[in-house]
C-alpha cells in the first residue's frame, strides 16, 4: 500500500464520489465535518442559505461574532440579532460578541484531529495546529457546505516542512512563520498544503503550532497542518476534551512535492515590515526605530501562553507607548485573570480590550497619523489599521513587550527562557447559544434589522462583454484594497451602501461613482491587475460589491486562490493574460470587448486594433455558474 502523508490520509478518508486521490490540480470533492462564519461574513452567508431554501444545516456549524462588535448605532447589534435568530432556526451554534475570536475559540471547543472544515475567513487554517484540515473560503462556498456537507477544491500539492532543533530564548512561533514567509513569499503557497513534521514539532505546543498554521494564509496556501501527538493530547485534555484525541501522522515513506528544512535553534527574532507580511527582516536590522503603538493578540498570538509571556516581560515595569491587548477568548481572559496576570498587565499600563479581532480588522485601536504600530497580528496591509498614513510591522509577543517598554523596536533580552506558572485552562462553553430543535425551528422568527438588504438578483452572462477599464492596478492587490473593512464593516449586510461607500475607496475614491455611471449607461466594467490579485481576506464582498457596481470581468497576471472562487460565485469572469507582458498594453479608461459566448474556447481581449490572448482562471465546472450569472442563480435554477 502506498505510504501517505497526513494530508492525504485525511483527504482520502473524506473523499466523495471517488476512491483514490487524483494528481495535484484535479478537482476533488470531500465531506466537511464543520463549517463556520464570523459576523463580517456570516450575514451574507445566512442570507444565501435562506435564498437557497435551506431549513437545516448538515455538518456541525457555528456563527461567531468577533469582527465588528462596536455597538455604535443600530447596524452591528441588529446584525448580531439576525445572526442569533437565524442560527437558532437553521441548526447553527451561535457564539455571541465577547466569547472570543472565531479561529481561537473554534480550536478550543470544536476542532478535533482528523476533521475537515471550511470557514468564511482566510485564517480558518488556524485549526491545522490541532491536526485538522481546515480551509478558508468565500461565504457562498461555506453556505453550500453548510447546506450539503461537502466542498470541492483542486487537489493541492503537499510540501513537507521539516522542523529540527528547538527555539532559543526570545524566539517564538511567530518567528517560525515569518521565516516561512521569508522563504516562500506571499504567493509561493498557492495550490499548496504545508505539512509540518520532523523532531522539532514535538518541542512546539499546540497554540504555537496554531500561530504557524494561522499565518500560512499569508503565503496563499490552501492550508497547513501539524501531526496530532502528545502535545495535541495534552491540549485537548486541558480543555476537558480528551476523548476527542487521536494520534495522526504521515507514513514514514510518504512522498512530497518538495521539502523545506528549518532548524528552530538557528532562528532569531524577525519582523515583517510594512506594507506586506512577506517583507521579513531581522529585528536587529531595525533596532532603535521609534514606535507609537504596540498591539498584542488577534487570532495569531492571543493564547494564554502568548499573553502570559508578554505579561512576564512587563512585570514590575511600565510601558512607554500606547499598548493594547486582545485576548483570544473569554476562556483565555479568565485564565489570565485567575493567574494574576490581569492585575500585572494593568499595573504595567496595558489597555486590556475585548476578546475579539479589534485593531487587526480596523475596529478601534488605530495608531496616530504617521505613526508606527508593532503588532503580533497576521496582516499589515496599507490602511488596514484605520489610519491612512500609519505603518504596521508584525512581530512576536516578546518583541512587542520589549518594544513597548523602550518605545522603539527592540529585541527581547532574556537571561533564560520565560517559565510560566502552572495554570489550569478555564472552560467557557456556557457562552454558546445552541440551536432550537428542528420542529420548534419551523415556527421560530428570524429578526432582521433595517440594514439587512435582500440579496441582489444578477442577470445571466451576456454573450459579449463591452466596456471600460475602470481601474488598472499593480501587484498584490488585497481584498482590503478592494473592499476595506474597518469603519465600513457595519455596512456588510447592505450591499448597495457597502458598494457605493467602500469599493476601491482606498485606491480611487471616484471608483464607485464612475462604475455606476458606466453601468447605468449599459457598459460592462473591467478591472485589470498584476500578480497575486485578491490576496488576503476571504471576504466575498470584494466580488459581490464590484459586481453590483457593474464589473463583469477581472483580467490579471495571477489571482489569489479564494478570490477566484468568489468572482465566479458572483458572476464576474476571472481571466489571465496569456502573456504577462500584455498587461502593459492596457490602460485605465481603455474600451475593451471580449466574446464570452464560448468560455470553453479561445478567449481574446479586443482593445482597439489589438487582439490580446487570454486564459481562463476558472475551471470547467465554473462555466455553467458564470453563464447563469453566479452561484446563487445557478443553484436556484437547478434546485
């Protein structure tokens, strides 16, 4: 029998409709054990489920409220009320505001080794730290998984990351994933699952592993995974979930696409320099740079171990810059309090914030104008912090502590590794609101606030697209650039207003007005971009809102994985330049045309007298969806 990698074992055991795994790139269908959303993606996902006519979800499903919790006006509380009542009706567990960040709280309470999962958030891959295969996806794909219990994806390449040695004092798991980003880059993981193995794995706790898998999303990876071993068993036992443990690892002779070797003992503190997680350099090269703010937490570094290590470095000292802390969950916050660290953090001048995404998603915690913020988060894209001209660098909690004490970028100076006191985890399952029984759910009311807009109806794809290049963009355009979060998040349930007020506003404040004018004049809008278009968050609004504004095709040098699926789901044709050099032949304002009557045939971009060959970024199974005008019209027609 062929020896299998851990990834292959889990995929093989979840295959639907076929017996053997195909070569990389071919589509596979797998059963899904869990599907979840968060509040920034959940309202749209629930609206889609309702539009599909779904009355009860199939897999374990959870709606987490963690992204947009500030209750300024009616929008956020109304959306949370909608999520609570629709969850109860559809058979979904509801995690209210304050319970915790979706990825961290999910791992604490629901993830089991060997599970498959899909979440409407790119950092769903966090669960790989517990030996589970979880992937981020757009909201419609999550809704479909909730409805059917299945998910389709291209068979990924599997790359082994062989860890040896042990982390030295002052070096943390954050430095491991920053090293990976230095080696692989922000697009080097596309179509790949990174499988961590080797003797160094046993030296990393489960929450350290989760930090590493979490930021695999920044490499564009499908997901990342660690084996399930004694560290996994100890974590689950501490969560009173010992029965969920099973040992899982690759076979000894498993074959991989390639192997990356990392000696943990050779690593030093690293820093990702604004404006990309891929700009990785040594802390020592930036020592002494003044900082105005430090933030610790987010789904990446918000465990008890992270916060306790941060607090130990601050004990008996006072921070000299604005320092914010976001615990990963109420459970973590209570453990921090019971261990005495809450008092010491307050004494050190730290602002302890709510258990949620907060500053990471631009919900509060913005740095001052022109300021530099050091954050233990996973992204540092331009303007994501909420301050247009501020910069964000990414660091470990220990570097954050050292820098908060000095007011400048500083490496942690330790005589010995930090030793944390014995502390029993706090269990907080009482926060979850369970769904009501199916029979009762038939008559239950779903409460909708005035901000929740009915899903727009989109027409089928015409045989020919003709219109203007509304924007020409460069490389690494993120979904934050396309559909920013932050102050705009409360509009997530109102497609019209989110589109008009936010779409591409970080790039060109005139975009929405110009797009509407072109749409209303009967034109089809085009977007042109470079490499890695659509990187970052899985938010499907970055496809839905441009579609509402009349965008019909996006033509780029290369797409990020999740964004292609989102474009297809909302009927926008994703296309690639057959020759990347042809990117230079197109300018903003040009009039373009494409015959899309046969998406299986040759695709040619007509730009004046020029005939530019294109390639589809979509697959054969996407063609009927695009023809129908998107996934929801396609679903309705066939069901």
